[in-house]
C-alpha cells in the first residue's frame, strides 16, 4: 500500500506540473505564432530542435544518475552515492565546455546550413547563442533532477516547476507585447528553464548528506557511469533521430515556413503524449529499487499495471485528437492551419501504440537491460531519418511524417511487447489481456459519444468544444471509477498468473542476480 501511495503522489505531482506546462504552451503557441509569423515561428522551432541535439552530449549520464542513486539509496550506501554524484557533476562540467564551443560554431555557420530568410540571419545567430548557452548550463544542473528522481521524490520539484511555468508564461506575454520578438522570447524561455533547474537544490532532502568534494571524483564511479550510460546514450541518439530530426530535415530541404505547418500537428501529439511520458518516469527508480532488492514479482506487476495505467491515459486522449482534431486545430491556431490534421493523424496512431507501453522502456532502463532496446531504437531512428530524406522531396512534410510513423509502428507492434514478456517471463496473452482489455472497453463509449458530438453537434467555438470533451470525459471517468470500486484490479486472476512465475524460474533468476552482484563487487 505504501508503494501505491508513493506512486500515486508522484504521478499526481508529475501530472500537475505537466498539465501546467502544457497548458501554458498550448495557449501561448497561437499567440507566439501570430505575433512572429510563419517564417519566424518556424525558425524558433528549428533552432530549438537543433540545439536539442546537444542532448547527445549527455551520453546517458542523466539515466545513470537515476538508476544508481536509486540503487545506492535502497542499499544505504551513502559513500558510493557521493562518489557517483560528484563524478557525474565533474563530467557534466567538461561536457558544458564542449557545448559552448559547439554553440559558437553553429551560430557562425547556421545560415549556410538551412534555408533561412536573409532578414532573419542575425536573429537566428543570436537565438543559437542564447539557446546553446542555456543547454550547456543545464548539463550540471540536471544532476539535481536525476538525484530527486532516483529518490522517487517528484512532489517538491514538480511543485517548483509549476511556479516557474506560470512565471514563464506571464513573462512571454509581456515580452512579446512590448515587441521583444525572437530574442526576447529566447531570453525568457532559457532563463526560466535554468531557474527551474536551479531551484531543485532546495528540494534535496537534508537526510541525503550529499557532499561536493574533489576527493569523491574517482575512476571506479566514472567506469560504472560510462558502463551504464554508454548504452543509454544509444537510446538518446535514437530518440533524437526518431522525434527531433523532422524539423531539421524540413528546414534543410523545404523552408522554415513549412516547419510551422508540420509543427502544428506534431505539437498536438507532443502535448497529448507528454502526460504519459511524465507519468512513466516514476517507473525507472521504482524498477531499479525492486531489481536491487530482488523483488521480482513486484517488478512484473509494475510492468503490467504500469502499461495498463499508460493505456488508460493515452487511449482517450488519442480519441479526442482523432475525432475532434480539426475543430481543435481551428480553435487553437485558426482555420488556416487545419491542413495539419493529416500530419496529426499520421504521427498520432503509432505514437499511441508506443506510449501504451511507456513503462516497458522505463523498466528496461531501470534494471539495466536496455542493450537490445538501444539497438532496435537506433535502427528505428536511422530508418526514420532515411525515409524522411527519401520522402521529403516527393511528398513534402507528409513524407517526413510517414518517415517517422512507419518505423515507430514496427517497434510498437513487433518488438516491445514480445521483448518485455520474454525478459520477465510473462505470458504474452495474459499481459495483453490484463494491460489493455479494460482501457479498450472504457474507450468505446467515450469514442462513441465524441463521434455523436462530431456529426450531430459540431463545435463552432472553444467553449462548445471544451464542453463536449468534458462531457465525454465525465463518462470515461465514471467508468474508470466504477472499474476500480467494483473490484481490485491488482487481484485479478490474469495478474495472478502474470505475477506467479514458475518456482524454477525465480530460483534461476535469483542465482543469476547473485552472480551479477558478486561480479560487480
């Protein structure tokens, strides 16, 4: 019960922070778009997509901080925890220097790399310098977020992030209203991001006894960090290729204005899926703790019930966008951009299948069994980039969307469910039944009501649209409450089958874990 309460608190804190952040972004995006115009807004998306690739310099350190902090905290090894954190901080400081050098180079050559209007060249260079400097300074600060995630403390940091998100929204409105343009917008965005990370230092628990000393920087901790993060780095590379290369391809082969039309559909997908991504973050430290203590039955439960929770969230959100996507785009940014609906649909369907298994990715990272995952995601990312480059000329932005969607669909349908069931020795049929049958059943009346609204009571304004979504959401929420009140989902016969692995399996798995722990020592 303590585990469930902790998980619920963490999820609620994550959702509150994400909803605030997404709400601010959702309502600001049309204001920024109409203030800046297509070309400048597309340049904004391009620059932040480009500097987002600086995340590759992280080389997976953030994920290793979460895993090893959770592991050392579970075992009470404070000395190793201090050594690991200090070693990561030193490594991040070196990486920040390289990021600053890359920023200077990128700012100088940017107009030669992309089709940017001449009158925006100076703003583009300044934008790169501001954004790149912010990313560089974020590297050492991100250790704080990793520590808190490893300690499964999501409440206080996300409370601070809510305040920062609201302040950022207010400052963006003020700066754009006073004619600050792209440069002012960048200064506000980057400075608020740094403030949000810096505030996390006040969220560290005093019982942690964290010390920042040169003597704690050692080679053994660095090897452990690199041993884990080198594989996690491949996952990060794959993520950049899969979801952050689209704007770069469009900017190189089409125009910054075309990025805007692509971004309308892709941002709606990003907003809708961020809720699930945020929730699934709690499963990394949780699975690391269970792996460290050898609690394999609970690890299997997290796998099944975690994906079930992800499906409960992403299925209704996806139905809203599929059925009411055009009215939503019209109410959001105007009828001029309703053509982005096709981009939305192409990207949304495979992303829904992927996010319905979001806890699977986090579990593999948490228990350190992400080698094959990294290889598959890297192949998917390469296929994404290759297909986008091939299809962008004949099909335009739709070709880029298809280049992203098709490889992701293969990963979601073919690899993920079978791989996790094999790793944890979970019957595939039992997993599919327990994880997805109830979310699909509840989504049916929800989708039917949305369709009725779409065809018989078309929303012509934001108020009507919100009322329709709220009415359908009430039906879904009622079914969700009934499901959990009428019977405890954690005691279903299917889940009992999932948790109850053969005795010989647990003996074999326990022996393997013991050997691994002995070898690591």
